[in-house]
């Protein structure tokens, strides 16, 4: 039978283990790495590829770089969960000794209602999207309906604990008979007595084992006992396994893999077919596969090992891509450090330690041998040429014949040395020597410290300030003073590589012209070339890089970060051989498969773990709304991949209100944006291969920062409307004000015109002409001409000021003098005019409203002087008071009170009213009460004198 053949195959298989080698990519997951406990029960993978780990202190979701922990505070019934199962809807079902049925969905712990009375309930199988469960203790069976209600599930009052969809049969348990059975086509077949159901021992085989209740080995280690019974062709077949010591390491619900251990050998079946690739992988890990409880293989065929002491180790599928030999494991704790090394064609590494001991280490047999101890000399370099090992010192070289162990020495003072065919090239001080002859010497205080030679006899060397090339065949010299602090020189047929200390890597042509530069600020320690594939391996203090040269430029193919693959110590030397890169560091020896650089099948994505604003965490909804003050945003990310992180580059871009920024490379897990303005933000992430040629995954997070009220569009619209309204109101105000001012000026002009009309009324002109006629007849032509001359001056002056608003005080007084003279002649009376002016006033430069004094003088003559029988006198006093001018007009007429008593209606005077209206308008236009007019009777002050006093106050306004 097929099953029997499998067991006999197991018996005769024997595998050898390697001594001292370790695998750098293997990780132990424990408290130190971030787990909540070192006690691990169970590992499963969900439908999205995440690993879930059941521990005694909570459940953990792991993406390869970051743990998300679920405990009682997140909703677990208790922290001790010993079994996890995943259904088709990606729900994680929890099994423990708690009451109630719990599961995790979308990172939220949930509980099935009305299950508090059930203890120790566990997931068993799923049929047509419906999950089924059983209790651990009495095996009662249940199912979860679409309403998420847990219902009892029986067939013929018997419990159902599994369903085999490949054979269309159920597995159940009869509580009365305490027997397991198989139900197919309505027929029940009971398993042999004392046999218990063992799920997924064999692929698509319903199997039972003979159970010894006293030992109870199966539930602890899933070990086989004396007999196995399995259901085939409607009957039970018995297999005697008493001569085997086997155990099954796959999980109960893992139907894809069957993992069988026999003694120290492992056999892995995938979908019922023996998988030699995976079996060899796990058997290569002899030292790591002892005392195992379970092996879980994920979708990328990585191994998750749980041990008897409940420790957990992660072993990636490509774990054997890097094999390491720690010096402390090979030589012990007092081994020192490796100082120099060289690799032979026979996979032997010769190295010298800081203790000045020369070793030979065989990478095939893992045997170590001491060749020589140097007590008083410090070796500087090792050169291997066929069967001769050359050990270089500062003052000599030592030849060791590896076949005869014969040793020869030769005195040569050197700082660095190279051997080409049978010639020795070395540098000493500032000279290049060949077999003790000086080829080239430079007058320089700085010593040469490196040497590299091409087959066309171009010799390259350097000091701290420059790189030099000496062409031995053509006796030419080339220099490059731009490159400093050279560590190492290497090259190919057409190019020279210069590795520097903290200034990166240079690409030059053979005459030292710089073509390209990369890895700026890194310390280059080793350069190796694969001539066949034109690959160049560059080691720095951070990583090992694989480059190609295209169009005189570096093209990065792959990156291997030292910390990601646990390469410790400074890399001293690299040697490429048969698709492997042999690397020696100060602490270890490594064999790195070239697949790790060239493998393109990589899987990963950027997980968005959390988002916070001003330190406050928010749930990752479709769109997160932040207040305006919550504008310091932090996004925690992690790499979801179980592969080497060196294979990826992470980028993000910010899209604000539809406008995208440039893609930004980032290495940290947390990205922080400070003092963001309001708007609609989308932060997009993408994961690229190291050479940035392939996009493996994109992800994004969407959030909005609400604006302050004054930053909203509504506020801006209202502000614009209000501003426009304010402009309109202001415009209307000034328009009305301007119109009012215009109307006032119009009224003022009208009043002035009225004054002019009053001055120029026909009666006045008629009387004046009659007077002219009388003068001509009575007093002769001379007097008549004088009157006519004054009258014409008065008329002309009156017409001149018609279109003026103001007039000088001097011109106004001259105008008044003429007016009084005409009135004297017209009325045939003598009017005496006296004008007193303050010495401090320059009346030529002072401006007053036009015709403002003349109407007052006219009133004095008509209403005061003409009715009086006394001598006629008018006195005008002009004086300065602070910022104003007082104009006082006095007459010796009948007086102001007497005029009102007489009530002379025969002459209706408009002068006083016109002046008052003009003063009112002038005060409105000037926005101050700067114009004043008062009239009083002189009799109030002095009874011996009568008359009228008019006081007129105007502001001081100078003519510009």
C-alpha cells in the first residue's frame, strides 16, 4: 500500500548535517523581538498572508516586521489562547479555556452572542461558507448561521466534528457509545474500539489511531501508537505501526501539508505528493529541528517551527542563501578578529587573526588548521598563487609552499603589494617598485597606500590626496586630484573603480577621468567583479551592492543591507566563485548565493499601522476628518514581507486637493507632517524593487483637515460680498456727500449771484445813471467823468469776481471803497470810511469769501446812515485773534434797535439773510464753525454814541 511504502522510505533515509554553519536569515521570535510572551502555542496564516501567533499572553498579528498584539484590553476573554483557526471570511477563531466563542475580524475582537454557557469551544471545519465548532471536553457540535447565531448541530442525535469534502463524508462522535464514526451516504461506520480521530495525518484519508488514555501521547505530540486505522472504500483498514517512531508535525486544520517525522528525518507531502524540495530544506536544518511540536508552512513556503519548550523560530524559504561561519564558533571566544584573508580554488579560506595566527579553514569539511603563529611580526596581506601562499609584512614577504609546507622569506619594504604572473609590484613610501626596481617615484611627502595592476601594465596607486596611474609600457603618468582618501582600487577591461573612506565610489576610465559617482558618504571596503556576467559587487559600511555598468554609469541591480542579513563586522574581502560570493568580515565568513541578488520573485507591501494627530490615535476609516488644530499628522507604517527588506524601496507622495507632489523615498517607519494647512489629503505609498523597475504594491490613506471658519469658502464669499457692500455703501456715502457738497456750493453760488444781483439791480443802475446826468448838468463834465470812471471800475470789478469763490482781503476792501464812493455820489452825501488793520496781517496774502463784507456795508448805508441826520461814518477794524481774523464794521447810524422799531418796509433787504445762509454753508463745507456773524447795537455799551456794530469772524487762509 501507498502509506506503507511511505513509512519504509522514511526508515532508510539518512541525512548528514553541517558543522558550525549558521543561517543569518533565521529569526527566533520572542519577547526580545516584540512578542508578548516566549510561550507559543500555535501559528496560522490568514487569507491576506499575515501570520497569527497564539501565545500565553495574547494573540499576535505579524507582517514580517511588526507585531500587532491583542490582549484583554483589546477584547480577548483572557490572554491564554492556545489555538487559532482561519475561515474563508478571514475570521480568526480563538480557542482557549474561556467561556464563550470569540473571533477577530478586521482587527476587532468580537464575540458570538449567547455563548457564555459554553467553555472550551473550538473551530472544526467549514462547509459551504458555514463554520462548525465543537467543545473540547464533550465534543458537542455547533454551527453558526447567517445571523451569527450558534446552533446545536446533530445528525441522528450524534455530534458531527468534521467533514471531508474530497470523499463527501462526515466524521462524528457518539456520546453514548463513546465511539467515533464515519457517515457516508446516510450510512454510519464506527471506528475500531479505543481509536480516536486524527485529522490530516494523511492527505484525503480519514484516519484514527489507537489511543491509550493513560499516556495520552497524541494530544501532546501527535505521535503514532501501535495501530492506525483509516477509512477507505467504505471500510476501515488497519496498519501496524509498532515498529515506527513517528509523529505528525502539521497542524490539525492544515489540509495542504502532511509533515511526518521519523527519528531525525522529515518528510513533507504537499497535497498528498512527496515534496523533495521542502523535505531537503527542512532536513538541512538538523540542529534546528530537534524537539519540535509543529511545523507550519506558509504560502511562500517559509517554515514556522514551534518547539517543546514553546519557542518559535521563523525560517525563510531562502534561508540557505546566506551561510555564515562565526569566528567565535570556529575558534572559541578568545579568537580575536580576522585581519586579512584570501580564498583558494578548493574552497579553502586562509586568514590571519588579530592574534597574529595564520589559519586554513576548509569550507567543505569545516575543518580548521593552524598554519603558523607570528609572535613578533604583524602580517599585512595574504596573496594566493596556485600552491604558494604569500604572507606580506612591512619589511619582508614570506612564501609558504602549501604542498611541502616549506617557507622562504625575502626582504622587501612595502606598504601594499600585488603579484602579476611572476612579478611583484609594490609601493614603498612615494615609489612604485617592480621586483626591487623603482618604476615610478613622485616627489611627495604622502605615502602611497594602495596598488592595483591591469594586464596591460597600467599601475594604479593612491595617497590621501590623489590617485595616480603609471603606464609601464608607454612610460606615461596620469593623475586625479579630485579623489581623496582612497581605500581600495579595482577595475575591469575598460573601467577603474575607486572606493573611498566616506566619499563613496567612483567610476573612472583608464586615464582617470571621472565618469560617475555613487554611494556618497559611504565607506567602501571591498570591490569584487564577476567578469563572466559583468557584475560588480561593492561592499560598504552599510550594504553589499550589485552594480552593472551601462553607458559609462553605475546601474544598481540589488542591495543587501548588512543589518538585514546580520552580517557583522567590517567586510575585508569578497571573492566571486560559481554563483556564490564569499565574504570575509572581521568576525565571520559568509557564503552568499548569487540568487539573493538576482532573484526577482519578491512579495511585499506597505502596511499602514496607525495614524495620529497631535499624539491622538485615530481609526483608519475610509476618510478621517481632523479638526483644524489637529494638523501635526503622524503615519506609522511597516513593511509586510517575510523576505529580506533590502529587496525593497519605499516611497510616498502627498496629494493635496488633487495636486500631487513628487515621490519621496523613506526608510523610517513613521512619517510625520507638521503644521499642515487645511485641505483634502491623500498620502499614497508604493513599494518598489531595489532597481525601481517593478511596483509590488500601492497603498493610500485619505484624511481631511477642516478649515477654520474664516478659511471656508462660505466665509470668503461672505467676506467678498461684505467688502463689495462696504465699497458700495462707501461709494454711495461719498457720492451723496459729494452731491450735497455740490448742492451747497451751488446754493452758495446762487446766494453770491443774488448778492450780485442785489448789487446790480436795475434800480441801483438807474439811480447811478440819473446821478451821472445830474452831475454832468450841475457840476460839469469833469465831475461826471470821475463818477463814470468809478462806476465803470465798480461794474468791471463786480463782473471779475462773479466766478470766484474767494478774494483777497485787500481786493475786498478796495471794492468796498469804490462802492462807498459811488453810494456817496448817488445819494449826494458824504460818507467817511475808516479802515484799521492789524500790523501782523498781510492782507494781500489773506483769502476771504467773495463779497462777504460788502453786503454788511450796504446794510449800514441803507438802513443806518441814510435815515440818520448826523455825519455819516463807517469804521472797519481788522485784527488777528489766534487762528482767526475778526472784521468789525461799525456805523454811526440810527442803530440796530431803532431800525427794528421803525419797521421800514419800504426797502426790503436780503443782504443779512444771504450772508447768514452763506456762513451756514461755509461752516458745513469746512466741517467746523469757523465763520461767525454777530450784530449788536452800540447803544448797549455807550449811551453817548449810537449806531450798529457787526462782527464777522473768518479763518486765516493764506493765498497759495
